[in-house]
C-alpha cells in the first residue's frame, strides 16, 4: 500500500497534534519527511527503517492519514465520491433548472412530500442547491425517498446538515447498495454504535480532537459490540499495552483482548481468577525440596 506525504513539514503541523501523537506515530512521520520518502513510500519501507512490525507502522500511518497529513494513494473511495459529487453537480447545473424543480414539485406528490418532510426535519426552507442534491440522490443514484428521508434525519441527529455532507454520504450509501429501510437502519445502527464506543475509548486512551481510523473503528466495535467487553477490561488492556510498549498500539491491544476472548475471560473477576489458577499451577510445578541442598548433602560426613 503506497502513501504520499502532503506538502508539510513538522514545523507546519499544529503543536497540539504533535502532542496527541505517540512515539511510533511521531517516528513514522519524521521518517516519511526524509528526502528519500518525499514523493511516495509504503509501510514496509518505514518498518525496515524503524525496525518495527509493519502492522504497527500501518496504524501509525493511519493516524496521519486521518489528519490529512499523509495521503493514502490506494484509497480511491474518497476520491471517487468527490469525483461523483463534482460530476453530479455538473449534471445538476446543466439539467436541473428552477422551472424543472418547480414543475417536479407540482407534479410529483412523492417528491413534494419528501421535500416538505426534509424541511420539517432541518427546520429551514430548502435552497435550490438542497433540492438539486435531493433530486440527484433520487434520480441519478436511485435512492428511494424513504431512505433519503432516513439519511437526512440521521444527519440532522448528528448535527451534519450541510448539502455537501448529505449528498456525499447519500452517494456513498447508494453505491454501497443501501436502498431499503432495513439496510439503512442497519447502517445507522452501525454508525451510532461506532460513535458511542469511540467516545468511550477516547476517555480510556486520552484521545481527543480526531476521528477514529477505519481500522480503529472496526477493531473497537468488535471489542465492545461483538465480543461485549466492558470499559474496565478495555482500560486494563490499554494499561498493559502502555506499560509494555510505552504507548497505545492498536494491534498490541487487540492481541491482548483476542487472547481474553479465546479464554472466555469477560471481566476483571475472571481475569483475577485466571491469575490465581496460573499461580497455583506454577506452585504445584515447583519441587517440594531444595535440589541444590540435597545434592550437596553427604550422608557420610
């Protein structure tokens, strides 16, 4: 996987962002800034340079990708969405006039109802750009009206109501095959759970002012939702990670929690009981006599 360092130096980066980064993240950035990695680099190159695991380096790179300091050259999805929006806007400017919009509202009861409901949801009149974006989702992307309404209600709930944001997410949903209320509900549940567990993890890890990377989002959802680990166990794993590695490393934490999941250790009580059992087994394995003293003992003395 190839990456590109956006035209920045360490001096250009906000000091608060530098403070948020852990040791491995900062080292990765410094290596990326070196002249030989100026145009294009990959995780393997930096892992070799730092003598680190590739997975650790990829996580560190994700941190800077998320902050738009490093660009993932293999991630075409975001670029495609942006391109789709630009193309859609061109289409809208060419084909959707005020007269067309007015006629469509008067003759299409479903669209008329949808636009009224959206105005009620957003608490404001819709602009021509708003209506054009909604018609684009309906006509060009094939998104049903009830799914569009659910999307906009979700966006309003999280406080993201700009036309560009709604259209961007709508295009992403449409091209991901979310075209029924059931699929939309599943997507919203996933997004809501992701936001909730990320807020919990932020407090545990002392992270702020950034969104999770894709890998963080998937992994932390698995811990909290799929495997049903509580915050105290995630905190225990985090502290063990920091005590051993010196900083937060997602893959190391995941290794700890995977081991607990396999051993069916779900809470601190289970963890303490496992420690006691392990200690007892070690004590049983110890010899009941001092072998060195026995060997040095001469019965004929």
